[in-house]
């Protein structure tokens, strides 16, 4: 009997060892697969950067830092396209495109941040839970709408509205020597891009607000604070890291948006002159991402292709900077909250 029990125990131990070995092998295989895919992702990003900068290098090396400060991109594209392969023209300036990108994105992000954060506060703090859930679902649905839909709405609604409200024959004649006012320009781009970015800011900000512990609110109410003051002094500061991250992500999307903006921006790489007052908002612009779309028909020319890849290289650098900035902000906020506790 003792020998039989010993045999059973030994058999069970052997089975346990085999199970441990098999689980160890499975975990090892899973870990190897994860490492392979992670390494492949890193290599893919590296090759994308390398490919884009290699194709952009002829224009970057020919212009140096002047690439960022010279204007006349539209004329330069036409001249480079007409030039023969024996004498390629590599003189380009992206200042107008960079300014169009910066100004369009800056105004859009500011408006989207105000509307999105305000909407998130209303959804999470002033609506019943069932209604709040439905509204958040709607906001997430809006953030997944293809950008071309926003572009179509811009063409059908925004541009005609600007034409009817602001554009007059006298105004067109007055500024005809500078640019043609058609309704497509900086203002239309800002409006369309703002509505594209609001769902992103609202969805992520609402998640940040929902993550604030309930006891923080209760503490504020216990001290006799009004609901608005609890939101302003407790909820928004506590959820600040998530809100900032949402704004940074929205900025990245705004800078890289091409289709919707290219449909309403006017397609000319001019730099808005704000000394003209409100008329400057009617200036046709051409952000970097839209330039790649609008001028892509000239990609058969090596110089034009290199210039468009230079636009892509700048966009990649801006995207990488925003990604690093988002991580730094998140790390700083986490440390700050940890020190506060």
C-alpha cells in the first residue's frame, strides 16, 4: 500500500513538472513572439524615417536652413516640374506652408480645447449617468468619422457660409492684387479642423475627469464649495494631465490632417498677413500635409518628389516631438501627483 501511494505521489509530481515545463515553454514562446513584433515595429518606424529623409535629402541639402525661411513654394513647384532632368531645380522654400500649418493648427486646437473640455465637463458633471453614457458614445463615434466627411461638410456648408457672410465683390476687387478671396482659406480650414478635433479632446478629457476619485468631490462639497468651484478648483486640476494629453494628441492629428483641410484651404502657400485684420483669415493657405496631397500629381519629377518628401520629413519630426512631449507631460504630472500624496 505504501509503495502504491508513493508511486501515485511520484506520478503526480512528474505530471506537475511536465505541466510547469510546458507552461514555461509556452511563456517563452509568447515572450519571443512579443519581442519579435516589438522589434519589427521599431524597425518599421526606423525605415519609415530613413526612407522619407533619404528621399527628402536632395532638397534639404540644397537649401539648408533656408528651406524653412524662403517662400514661393507654388511657383517653385511649377518651375521644377517644367525643368528638364538634366538641370533639376532644387530651390524650394517651405515658410508659407509651415506658417499655414502652425496657424491653422494653433487656432483649431485652442477652439477645440475650449469646446472639448467644456463639453466633457458638462457630460460628466451635469448630466445623468445614462445620458452621459449615450453622449460619450456619440462623441467617440464622431471621433471615428473619416476626415473626408468633414471636408465634404466644409465644402457644402462652411465655404458657402463664409462666402455669403464675409465675401463681397468690393472686397474681392480690393485684395485681388494680393490673393483671390473665394471662401476657401484659413478661416474655413480652422472651422473644419476645429470640429474634427473636438471629439478627440472631449472623449479623452471625459475619461480624465471620470478618473478623478469621488472622495475629492465629496471633500469639496463638505467644505461648502459650490459645484462650479469644485470643478474649477479640484476636478480640472486633478485631471490636468489627461486633458493636456488629449490636447497634444489633438494637435498631432491637426498637424497631420490632409484630406479635409486640403478641400477647403484654398491650395496656395501664402503666409497670412494679420496686419490686414479680419481679411487675413480669408487668405488661401496650404499646410504641409495638404501640400503633399495637392501637389502629388508632380511626383513623377524627382525635384518635386524630393520637395514633398521634405514636407513629410518636417511632419514626422513634429509628430515625434509631440509624442515625446506627451510622455514628458504625463511623467511630470504623475511625479507631481505622487509628491502631493
